C-alpha cells in the first residue's frame, strides 16, 4: 500500500502491525475508539539508524519536515511535586517549555524529562516516543498546527518504524489539550 506521504516501500494499517509496536502503542491501537478508523493509522518500517528528523527526511522525502511531529516528555515541578506530560509539535518547531508548557501545567519550573524517566514511564524507546499509547492520566499538550496538518508522521514507540496518521487524530487522544503557540 502507498503511504499518504513520503517515500516508503510499504505502508500498512497499524492494526495489521501490532507486533512491530511497543506494548503500550499496540494496546492503544487494539482498543482504538477515535473518530478516525484504526485502519487509517498507517505503519511504515524505517531504518532506526536514521531515525532523527533531519536525516530521516533527507532519506525518505524532504517534504516530511513540514509534515512530521515530535513527541517529547516534559516534567513540571511546583513545591516538590512533579507532573509528567507529553508535548506534540511539528518537527520544524521546538516546544516552548519555559513559557506555554510551564503555564499550562501550573508549574514553577518545567524541563524535558530525563531519558530514563521518559522511557520508563512510557514503555517506549527514546527517539520513538509517540502520543498514541501514553499513560491516560498524563496531560497531552498538542500544538494546534499539528491538527491542521492533513497527514502527520510520528514515532511508533520504537526507533524502527513510524506511524502516519491524520493530524486531527491528536486532538482526540486521552488527555489532549490543543494549544496555540506550543511549537515555536
């Protein structure tokens, strides 16, 4: 099947590729109830050695830079309490951690979560964390530009493989809060 974006040899519906996904992502796809049918969540196999955005886009299609999103785990701290959240922004932007994220979480200080925390709490590989399958109790902060993108390439939970999903999917994920200006 042809992928809706990029130059990929083989795109398949994510429900047909559960064995390629980490357990939390596979569980989320298996239990999918979004407005978009699960069959529209596409999985593409990719080379994990070139999983970083710039190199990835150069190899699989330069147009991907404008249609890829990154999901990062952040920690907001206030009075000794720490709150984990995830942020989704287009790859050509960066997360406004010290402004939008800090205010949204009501935190005194916000920063990117440590790698071992991000990996341990999500059950996903570093560099492949995706908003599909995150802990439902977490806030999921989504830049509005992601929803306005017809098809978005995002991690699959592993460094090998990516998901291609309609941008509108992100607004319906558990804990999603759509924000203007999250990505700067």
